[in-house]
C-alpha cells in the first residue's frame, strides 16, 4: 500500500493535458503514444501503457474539461477506496484494456480503448456515488447513476452498430472485466437483499391483517376492521359497544 501513487487519476489527467500541449509543437508526438496493435507486435511495447496519456480531444476546451472532471472523479473514488485500491483498479483496468486492444479489430480501435478507459473509471464513480449531482455541460444537473446508464447504453450501441460486432464485443467485454468483477457481485447481492426485504414486508403485512381485532362490539359483533368508521367505548362494567349500538341503546 505504501507504494501507491496518491491522486493517480489527477496525474493521468495532467499528463493528458501535457501530451496535448506537446502535440502542438510536434505533430508526430501523439502518433508515438497512441495504441497501435501492429506497432506493439512489432516491438513498440511502450504503447501498451502510453495510450492512457492520449488527450481526450484535440480541442483545448474539452481537454481541460476532461482533466477537471477526472480530478473530480479521482477525489471521490480515493475518498471511498483510498489510494492503494484506486491504484489497483486503475492499473488493472488499463492492463485489461491493453489486453483487449491486442484482439484484431476494426479501424478506430485506439479511440475505443480510450473510451473504455473513461467508461470503466466513470462507471465505478457512478456505482459508488449514484446520487451525486453532476452538471452536464456545466449547466444541466443530473445524477451520476443516469449518466452511468447513458454510458452503458453508449457502449451497447457501439457494439451493435459496429460492422465487426464479435471483435468489438470481445474488446468491450475484456476491457470492462475489472468493473464487472468489482461491482456486479455487489449489484446482485443488493438486488437479492431488496427482494428478501420485500418478501418479509409482504409476509408481515399479511400476518398483521389476519390477526384478531382489538375492538369488538358485544351487541352487534362489529370490529374496527369490519367497520373502521365506528368508534368503540368500554362501559364501567367492562362491556364494549360500538358508536351505532350506543346511539340506538341496544
């Protein structure tokens, strides 16, 4: 744990901004760090790691927004997991996504890997903080869980609309493995607990409704369950009568 890098996602975001800046001085720089399956198999193994530092966009505005958002996600995840667990999740996620990138796939595979990395990080945040309000485009307030569902829908659409569906599906599945292993068992356990609680609540309500009534009129036999609109009073002799029987003097 002492070897963990504090604020690892902040460092990654910072290097993404730095990579964008360097690309403005050297047009070939990004070509040397982007994931390229053929280049990796040819011996350029550094691409297995450097693709994480590829900037989120070519626009400086979107690069800065993505970096600030990564800062925000880092602080949330680190507050819940601590630095070591966050390091473990990020490193294993990057490893599995790099492994998925070695699958022969369609053109634009490098963009898919970067999208997977952002997805696996953000979905972790949305799972731990589902009700956290995020201002989309710095204007529209929306809960993190809904953005998480939108992200999942985006990945599903990416798979279904791809001409290389089996390859893309395999890449997404392998890349999302750390998230699935980390959170799906908890989702299943939580769903089971909610189902059991609902069953217990229903059973309790049925048992409560079937118990004997507390009030019963000695004259007509009415109870608070058969005639909930009536009031019941006990006489000095200990006899209980409903409001209707007391009115008629029965």
